[in-house]
């Protein structure tokens, strides 16, 4: 069984950091969407969260795929 290369290790760390970032953004979006506060700014925060998470997933996929080459 071969060990991982430095590039693979670095890519794994980057993907984990990106996953944590996606979790935090999702949590903020969830809290903003579920907030009972009567402010429009919460809606402005929560509305683009699916798009932002999609972009983060795409970046994470590209980073993981580049490590396999």
C-alpha cells in the first residue's frame, strides 16, 4: 500500500477547510432564515446561501480532482 504524496495531503487539508467554511456559511444561512427578527437584512443574508454553497462545492471538487492527477 502506497503512502500519500505531499500534494494529496495538502489537497485533503484544503478540502477539509473548505468543508468547514461551507458548514459555517450554511449555519449562518440557516440561522438567518430561521430568525424571527423583523429585519430585511436576514433575508438578504439567507437568500444567496445555496448559490454560495454550490460554488464552494465546485471549488472543493476541483481541488480534490487536481490532487488525484
